[in-house]
C-alpha cells in the first residue's frame, strides 16, 4: 500500500525546488540511459531506454523530470519488467493520473509519462511500485525535424541539462499542474549515458560534428550516404549532446507522402496519407543584395543571475557588433531584464553617433545582476510602445530561457505578431527550446541557439541580415491535386520566409484518384513589392519504410496549433478545442498538454507489500554559481555524520539568508557553502582569503550588511573526505565562474557551525541583500586578523581580494584607480568599437593601436590629397579583409556601412590609398574586393 497522501501535492511546482534529495543510504534508482538516434535526411527518430534498479529493501516510486526538445512528437512509451513487456496508452491526463494512483494503491506496478502544462519541453516520468531487487527498463520514443543552421548543417540536440526555471507569481497555468524538478550539478549525476546515431540520406554525408567527444564517423556504404557515430564514453552531463550533420549537396525542396495506417479508419488523420513538404525559397539576388535603411531595432537582453560569467560578456560583445551594424536612418533601443527591467532610452531613438555612444557606455557596464528571469513584463512594456511610422519593428531577444511561464510568454508574442518580427537567441546549455523556438515561430522571425564554445556573433549577425532584408508578405500555399483527392492542412499558415531557410508544411490527403499520381504545390508571396512564387511537383506514391513518422509529426503540428487556440480563448471554456486535442492525441499516439502515457502491469498476480517510498531522480544542471532567484529555494545536498541528515543552502523569499539550521527530510534547513570536494581545514592563524572575480566593477550600489569574519576555530573539529558531497555554489580555486564567487585558500577566518568540516558558515545575522547584484564594488576591502564587521557599499565584483594583511597607508577612495583592468579585448572587437555610426573610422592613436602600429607609422604613408577619415576607413577595411576573412559574417554589415560612407565622400586617390594601406599592413587586398 502507498503511504503517501495524494499525488497532486507531490507533483508540486516545477520551478521552486531543485537538489539531490537522496543520501548514501537512499540510492538513486536510475542506473543508465541509452539513446539511439536515427536520422533520415532532416527527420530524426530518437529512442531512449532508461534502466532502473531498486537496491533498497522497500518498494520504490522513482520520479524523473527531464528535458526534451519542445517540438518533439513523443509517440511511444513502454516498460519491461523481467519478461513482461507493457506498452503504454495515451489517455486524458487526469484519467491517466487517477489510473496510476489506483494501480499503486492496489499494489500494482504502473508507469506514467506526462508533459509539463507550462512548457512542452519538460516531461515527468513516474515508475511506480518497483519491488526490492527488481529491475525495469523504460523505453520512450519521439520524432523531430532537424533545424537548418547558417552553414547548412542540420542541428540535433539531445537535452541533457535542465536548469531550474523561474515562474513569476500570478502567472497563468493550472494550479498544481506543474512537475517538480530535482537538479544536481553535472558532476554529481549518478547515472550514465550512452549515445549512438545512424545517419542516412539520398545525398552523401560529408561530416558530423559535436561539442561532445565523438568516436570516428563510420561509413556503411561506398556512396557514403549512410554512416554511424557514437558518443565517446564518459559523458559528464555538463552540456547538451549536440550533433551537426552536413550533407555534400545543399538542401533541396522535397515532398514525402506517407501511407495511412491500415488499421485506422479512412478519413481520419491516421487512416489517410499525409504529405510533408520541405520548402527552401530562393529569392531574387537583386532583392537580397539590398538591405533596408529603415526599421526600429529593439534589443532585449537577459541580465538574470543565470547569465553570469562568459554569457553576459558574449552578449555585451554581440550588442557592440549589432549597434555598429545598424544602418543610419533606423531607430533603436536596448532593454534588459531580470526581476525588474531597464531601458536605455524612454522610447526608441534615431540611430546616430550621439545615441550610439550613450548606448555603448551603458552596455559596457551591464552585468548579470538583475535577479531572476522575468521576461513577461518587459515584453508587455515594449508592445505597449507605439510603432514608429515606416520603421518596421524588429525585436531581438537574448536569454538562457530559464523561465517557467513559457506558454504565457509565447501567447503574448503571438498576440502582437502583427506589429513586429521576433528573433530569438538561446544562450548556454539547457536553454528552453520551447521558449526560443516559440518566440521566433509566433513572432515571424528566426531562432538561434548558442552553446558550448559557439561564437554568438555569427549567428546573431545572420539574424540581423534577415531583419534588414525586406519582409516577405502575402504568403499563400495552393495545391493542385488530381480529381477526387482533397487536402486538409495540418500546419498553421506560413507567416515568415527567409532566404535559404526551410519551411515545413504538413497536410492530410483525403480521397483517391485513378488519374495522374502527381501533385503540385505553389507558394506565392510578395517581396519588396514584387510578386513571386515557388513551385514543387511531387509524386503521390507513398514512400517506403517511413513507418508513421510523417503522420506523427503532422499530428504534433496540429496538436500544438490547437493548444495555442485553446490558450488564446477568452471567456468561459467550452471544452471543444481541448476535446479535439485529446481525441487527436489518443488517435495518433502523440502526447499533448492534455494527455499522458499510462501503463499498468496487470499481470502482477501478487500485490506489492510495504510502504511505497518516493525517490526523485536528479537531472543535471549547469553551475552558474550565481545566487538563486528571490523566492526560489535551492537545495544542495551534503552528507554529514548522520546518513539521513540532509544539509541545504537555503535562500528565503526576500533574498536574505535567514538562519542556519539542520534538516532531516521534511525539516528545517542548514545553510552551507557547497561544491568543495576536498577538505577545507584552516589553521588558527589569520590566512588570506581571495574572492576571485573579473571584469570592471559595475552595477548599482548595494549594501552587504553585517558580514562577520572570524579567525576562531574549534581545534576539535575534524574533516573527512566522505563528510562532504557538495553540490553547488563555489568553483575550484582558479576556475572561472560567474557572479560573485569565493575561492577559499583557508577557511580559518570564517566561523564554522557544528560538523561543517571547514566549510565556511556565516553568522545568522549575515544579510545577503541582493547578492545577484554584487558586482560594482569601488572600495578596497581589507580584513584584519581580528573579527570585524565589513560593509560592502556596493555589490561584490567578479574579482576582489580580502586580505588579513593590511597596509595602513592604503586609503579607500571612490574612483576606479585601484580596480582590476579589463582583459585585452579581441582585436576584431577593438577595431569595431572605434567605428563611428556613419560607418567611418577616425585617424587617431586608438586606431593605430588596433592596427598594431604607432600613430607615426599610420600617418606617414597617407597620400597627401586623401582625407584623414577616408584613409583611416580604408585601412580598417584592408585589415578586416586581410586578417579577419574567417569572421567575415560578423563584420560584413558594418563594412558595407563603411563602403557606403566612402562612396558618399567621392574620394580621390582611392587606388593609391589601397596600395599604400596594403604596404603598411602587409596585405594584398584588391580594391574591388573592398567594394570601393
């Protein structure tokens, strides 16, 4: 019998709890995950097998919350216990939950797979009544289309990281309808992952790349149209598993017709043939080579704590490139958000040198110091601003996507889709694919993901090129089919087309014809005032060996459209749309927000005895090492002397650490600093403690109250390596991190609590203030050998040192003279930062330094009749073409501005200037290559 009272309470909230909830005597029952990927052209089928084993002496219920791609069609779920194989059915969600509860209450084994009601890229898997010593294998399957990247590669991403997501209070969604996420740092994930992929296509496979270590690509035939690849052993769960697949020929428009299921009724979705069209529009070159000189560009940057470190720096560098590339005559504004939001200008301003400089100064001071991730309010404010006549609004959103109210945000973007285009960028591991893709899809824009060591700039600049190109309008799709055959569209109308980017259309074909077995589809649109069209002829003969992949993808597309319609419905619900979704989901076997997979082992002859114990299987999360969002409680596990004792680091709703307590399961909490796997034992002598941070000290003044440093130590305290299983918070010494991060050489200065094993413990009255904003300290912080209060007048920066050895001659002042210097800037960004809004460069010592020359070396070879700014601009263009052609997509637009400026000057001696510039810089760039 189950000892737990109702499951509704257990489901809890998805966003407010994370942490390892088991100890050494409570092992995680999930042992391994095996993933098999099969890619056919641009469609992938993913089969995952999760192996569970109960090594405890009591029956278990294992709950595992994990990420999946937001546009995946989950179409199969089964379980194998011993020799018994159970295939799950899709049922209405509440009915499935009740059946699961009833099965567990009667001592039966049951399995439940359900989608989060707030975000379609999070699923919860419950494995119920696993008897002592029993093993179970869970098999889940989904199909998905692979997105086309800027370099024509196909991107597959297996989400392995699920970061905690913040959901604002009062946001929409069903009460209690979310799932509880249990997260631990990637290094502590207690199960293994194996991954293999098989790729096949009519065209040869040229290469497969990944941010994760792979075994060598193995070709299966001489034509190289089939290949296999495996993930190298020892995946650390510190990143999503991303594959980039390249074919030797560019993508071409295709159509695949799939026969209906013989067991299904003709006239139904599963009983009729379904066609999948892959369209790659080709626009006239004359139109594509011209870029608009108008538009309102609104940049919305995530500055929540989870964007700390390298992510916020990359975002700042990218904003620099964007601002330098915006054409004259446009308007712009920059918003940033976290717990609150800020804007540089009250409303969008005309792009010129004055406003560009002001914006860049603000951007250079931006840090990830605004708290939690609340994107809804800034979006509402942006949409409330009136559009500027003849300036089409283009919204660029940069976020790591750690929000819980995904559907609410996407609904808002769709509601305002008629007034703008939205280009979205998912930054870092674990970014919500549902949010990033949904923003772009409903906003008529384009989505990009930046993970691992990817440079953000090339992808962002591609989207800027899309935004500057004329918008495609009046898009329509018409069908020409044999008599007797009709079409029922499964996809919503196409709202955006971009050069070289695939658009997918699904349709159900009803009826039969004895005439020609060929159909034709025509896509008509208007581009820059010119009507255009693309046609695709295709065979109606069903393809072989596709199974029901196309049907499931078509069903998923229609389900998502109906779910959106249900969310947009105003007034009392009539249940009609929801019933359509449930019926379609059950018929197609594809999950939805209103259904779940349920499997019950009815062959169990004997009821499982004993109280049922719940085990939450942890999901890997990235360590941003920033403070949690106010209102969010983050639990990090630490083993102590009592194996049942769970010590946690607790942040209260007002972002202050209230107290240090001990916690048994379900009890109060003990605050600890975590993620130290080696002994932290200090001496009684005063030691130097370093807070390692980097970057300029920025942000708003913030007082850190009543921080007490003490050199007292109880010599009776001892530390054992096994006493600590730290989960998060502090990096290893010397490791780069984000936010305010402490690197401990010795913990003797910090007063310890009982059995803390050297881990520093702050006084109960230690007030955190808003530590996410601790980044703008302007005073030297000096600690003496005796305990004393220390006040941080402003937030803690990313690089400071607390030293117990103070030079009495040192004085604190409010200027920045004693601050750590910025690391050297990338040479390309250094040169770009000097460009004026008009597109020109100025001949000055800064430009000379960026070119690697002295002022005299740069000025001497200038032809006498050439203007200094013209000479400086030609030198900059030569340097870009001579040394940075590998990054051309990053600087191409700003170089076009420079060329336009040069042409407007009608300068003389251009050829002579180019030759002199080549000689100076050691290049051989031709005048024609520069475009002047």
